C-alpha cells in the first residue's frame, strides 16, 4: 500500500493542471496511471528562469503578392501572424517581374549616371515597401538579382541578370543610392526602418559557372564583389547592418557532433568550401560582416544540425555571435508538391520555428510566403487565397513573440517533441510540435498556471480549440496560453 501511494504521488506531481488530467485522477488511477506516466514525455516549464527574448525567427521570404502589379490584399495575414521581416528576394517571380527590388529593375541602364535620380525606377518597389510597412512588416533588403533557374534546364537558355556587374565600384554606388532612397529620402524617397542589407544571394549555387543560376562567374569573383561593396556601404551607413551572402547550405558540414548530411554530394561540398574561402577572406581583409546568411531545406532535426555547424564555423573564423548575427533566411522542411497544405509540413514548420528559437540563430525567414504555384508556396493556397495549415504555425509562434520573454523548458521521455515557452507581464504561452508519425503521450508541469486556451493543428484539425490534450497526435502542433 505504501508503494502504491508513493507511485500515485509521483504521478500527481507530473500530472497537468488542466484538461482531463488532474491530481485527483492521478491518485485514483493507481498503477495504470503510473504506467502511462512512465511512458509519457514530461514537459516542465520554469517560468522563473528567463533565457532571453523570443527571437524574430518568424520572418518570411517574399510576401503574398497577387498579380504582377501588386495587390496587397493578403498582407493582412502577415500582420495577424506578427511577421517581423519579409526578405525581398525572388519578388514577383522571374526577374522580379522586371519591376521589383532587383538592382537591374531599380537601375535599368547600368551605363547611366548613378547620381541622377532620373535613372532610377523606384515606383514599383516603393509601393511594395510602403505596403509592408503599413502592415507592420520590416523589409529585409537583398541587393542583387532573382534566381534564373532556366540556366540549369536541358537546352539551357542564357542568363539575363545573374552575370556579375561589370564594375563593382559603380554597383556599390548604385546600392548606396538605393539605400539612401529608402532610408534617407533621396530622390523623393523615404525614411524607413530597414535594418538588413544583404549583398547578393547564393553565389555559391553551383561549382560549374555555366550551371549557376545566381552568379555566372567563379566564386572568387563574388568575393571581390563583396570585398568592394561591403566596406563601401558600411562606411556610408555605419548604423545599418551589412552582410551576406545567402550561402546555399551546410548540408555537408561536419561540426563538433561529427555528423554530416546522409546524402552529401560534390555540389554540397562546394558550398562548404566556398564558405571557408569567404570567411577567411572576410577575416583577413577585415570586411564588415554584420550578419552571415545561409539556407536549409532539410527536416527540422537536420536543419538544426546545420545551424549548429554554421555557428561553430563562424566562431572558428572569429565571427562570434557578439560580432556577427546568424541568419537562416531561407528554410522549409518537407519540400514537395505533395506536402503543401499537409499536417506533416505544418508540424515541421512549427517544429523548426521552435528549434530556431531554442538554438543559435538570430533571425530566420521561411521560404516562402508567396501565394503561387510551386513547391515553396508553403503558407498560402494560390487557388483559394487562403492559408495552408503551416501558416498557423506562425500565428502560434506569435503567441510567444507577443509575450516577449523566453523561459526555460525541459523535456524527458526520449521522444522528439519540440517545445518553447514565453511569459509576459500577466500571462504566458507554450508551443509544442510533433512532426513524427507516432503519437506522443504527454504530461506537463506548468508550475500551477492554468490553461486559458489551447489550439491544435493536425491531420484533421486546423487551428482548432481543444481541451489540453494528454498526447500529441502524429504530425501536429499546439499552442497553449496560460493565466
């Protein structure tokens, strides 16, 4: 009898204080409840241990524009999800629709006088930037060009804008005037808050120059470009953050955990080799690098291995986190047409948001918030103009962001459950994700806080209110608000 009481007491301590589970039920359930507790993943949140701010890892890539000339009618979804940044890369599809963001769209005649406002075409990008600002989203400005994937297709067509600029110094001055237009009012411009200015994107995309859809030249030429442009812009705008380079990804990286991608390739090895060359040159030449941006299209656990590798890699070259931010500014798990709109991708997105918050990443932008046809339109359905399930991972994460202060979470039980928590002045929120194919029995210790609301997204439900569950279904995530 004594053993039974001790077992029941241990279960009671682990039982949730909400939903169908309570202390009295644990005491009454005896050995069956003890067995259930032993198999459960136990989530304990310590609201007394603050771990820092909830980070802006819930940024997006290009926003959900409708039509070539930019209907912003879907931008309210960005505001409702509390999206902090929209990275302006590949905006409007091929060649930036010939209108938006890309330097050849903003300054169409490279031979023209870069000091003359008449030679710039700002109106289209102005309209986009104004719309983002009106919905509370800060642009994350990529200085460069849109990807030209057709150079890799059979019967390849020639590149249009992905060749390097013919005069790196002049290109730097063009970028200077673009920045002045958007932050200092030059050329009937604006005085907007645009913190991040990224020099190019994925110049390391392929070891064969002729198959590189982003930078049709050896990577050494990109380093010359960065080495010319970054010091120039940083000298002109010391208060802004200048960086790059939209690295293709550390799939082949091997860090202190001695693990690399299961299916690496010579191309992926090239990505890592380029980063070694770039970081060594940046260190040796003292190039400004306020942030280093890189990409991953792996499942959450593997993506986070790459994030940890990137963190160690930057430290190795002296770009420690106090000097250089870590930006995963393209990411998406479970990339395929079949996974769009599914609970699997939604749970994967939720899991990765949580993991990014808990890991060594400062800013992240999912690729992509477009509302278009393709594997990367993860958040919105282009046929209905309505959100996919994955969008609600962002509204869930916003419950953490709106509280502001992250707190310590521990899990036990050996299952891969992703959890993050945050507190505000008077309440708190917890987000959990299970991107596996198996249900995870769940017990929670929220230090006596009471559940005010719980919402779930899984195979059968989308952002639906439920009582606090006793298990996380396969391919699901929940967000819990607490009093």
